[in-house]
C-alpha cells in the first residue's frame, strides 16, 4: 500500500528499525532515534542493491518518488544508480573546487607561460580578479549570464563603457580556456552579445597641422631638461614608434651599419618582431645619448638610475612643460601626426601602416611584416625626417619674420 503524508508523520520510533513500504522498491526506514530515511531497493547486474535518497522531511514524499523514478530509468538504461550518485558527488566537488577565481588564476598563468606582455597580464589580472571579484568564489559552471551582466552594467553606468566591454571579452576568453580544458561546458558571456553600449572612442590628442608640428619640434630641440627625455621625444617623432618601444630601447637592438632598429616581439603590442629604418636624423639623435649608457644598457635611462627606463609619464610631462596641453599633444600622438600628414601628402597607405607596425590580419603575412616594404619604409622614414626638418625651418623663419 502506498504511503501517505499522514502515515509518515505519525510513524513513531521503536526499539528496532522498521520499514514503511511505498512501492517499486521505495521505502521509509524509521530508526530508534526517530530519523526517517528514504531507501530504494533495486536490482542491477543480477544483484540486489540499496540506494539512500535522503531523510524526511528534507526530502518529501513526492521528491522521494521522483528520485525513485529517476533511478529506475537509469537501471533501464543500463546505469547503476549508486555508481551514478558517486560520480555526481565527485562532479559536484570538482565544480566547487573549480571556482571562477581559481580558473582565473589558471588562465592568467597560461597567458604568462604563453609569453604575453607584462602590461597585458596586469590588465587581465585587474579585470578578472578586481572587477570580477564578486564571482570569485562561485563554481565556474554555476556563474550565470545575469550575474555577469550585473557587474558589467554597474561599470557601464560609471561611464566606463570600454572597460565593461573589455571585461566581457576577457571573461569570455577565460571561459573558452576553461572549456578547452574540460572545466566548463558553456560560455555565459555568449548570451550577453549586444547587451552593452558602444564604447566611447577617444582618440589620443595629436598635432596634425604641419606648421604647429614644426613649432613643436623646435620646442623639443630647445628643451633644456634631461637629455634622454629630449632625445626620446625627437626619436619617437622620427620613427613613428610607440612610447613604450622607445623607452625600453636597448643598445644591442641598434644595427649602426644597416641603420636599423630591431624591436623584439615581446616588446611589441602584437607580439611580432618589428624592424625600424633609422634615418640620418634618427642616427644623429642616438649618437647624442649613446655615451649615457654602455653594454646592452637602455638607450634612454631614467634620471635616477641607468638600469631603469624613463617613466611612462616623462615624455608627456616634458610636453606639458613646453606648453602643450594634454588635450593638444601626447607622446603617442606623434604616430597620428606622421600617419595623418603622410597620408595627406599621398604616400602609400600600406607602407605607412606597416611602418606603424599595425598587425596584418593574415597571420602568415604578419610573420613577414619585419621585412615587408623595407625599401619603401626606408625611403618613407627618411622623407618624414626631412619633412620634420622642413617644418622646423618654416616655423623658425616665420618666427624671425
């Protein structure tokens, strides 16, 4: 006879355990202590087995029957319910150990081993362990799109749209890493595509007027501060390189006979080695500071230490002291200045893009960027250096007049 809630609630403990049968192998074991435990008796592989289904009232009569039916379906499908219960327990324990935070640490270690730049590692750590910290203790498989969206929207409301979009992308990359390593099955950020506002694109300030750029170059030439700062600004204008590439330049990277600067891949934004032709003017700038270091030392050491590079703000601070506001010109802006003016003067756009070390979309072609358009780039950068001299001269002549 099937059990009822009334009969279960009124079952009293006895000196010895006894059973109340419900049907199809399900029964309630009432112990002398008063505990009421659900048990399922079933046969599998020709043997009698017993499966615990929990205690009443935590597991209700309806839930116990549902568990019994699920177990019988497993038996019918050729699976031992007891063995499946053990596997489910192991999976739950593994899921609890594989938290969002632990997978984030694994992912960051993977990026480091893969040779990613220190700046990239720092940015990813900030995103995954600081901004996404509310998810840290959650099992990786239990994080929902809604939980991620709450964090993203909170960031977006502060006006940091680009940060919110970057965080979504980084979490997605981490999940794809987890899926590839069998620690997750789905990427919850996939459902959030289109959920965030477009990023506010802010272009770095740059002087693109030839007359104003000439005046800037004169100001740099007349700068009486630390010589490596002056030389770094002159060279960044001449080479179209990024500030970080200039600041960390080492003497061994300069090939004087070939008039070439070889930047190793680990220092490049896209991790691809890049060669820069050195114009006559660029070589002159390098000679002016060459004796300030030795061996394989930094070409542009800081004011305080020969083994430390110029700080990230050194060049920008010098521009401010010259009277150029932060919304007018930055060290990175020299790249935009060169690109804009050279494109307007009709130089080959592909050669300019290669000189700027913008990554080729085709990975095979990207591998050859180091030597791609080399003769054209040699001419381009020499022409650019000559143009800067022309802009200087025109600025000076106007000032004298």
